[in-house]
């Protein structure tokens, strides 16, 4: 992984409220959408042409977690990525063009 970007998701984002009463976590779909948008913007490519090929969720993202996505920065495919909450890896995956 040679690129790293911060993911900003407000601690009061409404998606937290709907997941697990008394234990709010960020839905995986919202997190993967953020990864797609970051990689697409970094590479200057259209978001619609890419998809998540696989993703493994390794931990929960709680309100206020500092999130960072690390990914392959070269123009190769597939793009491998990790999402970290602090130093804890919470998602690992692969994306590529459709």
C-alpha cells in the first residue's frame, strides 16, 4: 500500500443510529462507498466504472473513530485496500474496473 487518505464520517452521521441499538457502528456499505470515492478521486477515474470485488470486515467502526484508507497508488489493477480505525485494521479488500 503506498497511498493513504483520511475518511471523514461525522460521529453524528444518521447511519450510526440505525445499526445495533446501544452499540452504534458504521454500516459496511457506507464505508466501502467512501473507499470507492477516494480511489476514484485519487486516480481521476469515473466512480461508475469500478466495483468492490471482495471485502473482509475485520472490526467495527464506532462513532468518532479516526479512519484512514490505504491503497495501491499505481495505475495497476486490481486495487488492494485496507481501512484502519486508528491502528486497527477494520476492512481489507480488492476493487477493479467492471
